[in-house]
C-alpha cells in the first residue's frame, strides 16, 4: 500500500499542477486583454490622425 510520504508527494504534485494551470489561465486572459486594448487605442489614434489631416 502507499506510505504517507508518497501521498504527500502526490498532493504536492497536484498543488503545483493546479497553480500552474490557473496561472497560465490568468496570463492568457491578461495578455489577450492587453493586446486588444493596444489594438483599439492604435485604431483610435489612426482615425484621429486621418480626421485631423482631412480637416486641414
């Protein structure tokens, strides 16, 4: 049967795996949010520049 140290090792493995999964999930969401925001701001700046050039 299993010894207590093997059980603790398995729990440690599951803990590290779970923390890694949630960290990856958070980072993917954050990077996607960052890229989307940067793209929207770039489009707004291009539109403003084009509008300013047309008004001159």
